[in-house]
C-alpha cells in the first residue's frame, strides 16, 4: 500500500526546513539558505491555504510573491558563499 503525506506532516516538514534554511543562512551559505527558505515557506503557505475554510486569494498570492522574490534575489546574489 502506498502511503501519502498528510497536509499537517507537509506543513511540519516545511517548518523544519524553514528553520534549517535560516540556520544555513546565518552560518554563511546565504544563497543556499535563501533558496531553502523560500521553497519551504512556499510549501508551508500552500498547505496552510488549503486547510483554511474561508479562502481569500490575497492570503495566497502575496506570501507566494514574497517567496518568489526571495528566490530570485537569492539566485542573483553576486559572490554568495
């Protein structure tokens, strides 16, 4: 039998990866930390939005745009270690 992850498990894993991304960013690997942070925050936002009963589009679009801009900024950083 194939088991799939529940939304709560995905949300918890993404929170763990957010913390790991922040720690990696603090220790010096800014680009890697920012990419990991933006991807895991996006996963957290999507799972949180799908669990809400009242869905407003701004609660999904605005945080995702912030994550996309962080991802783009991380890729464009010169000499990031």
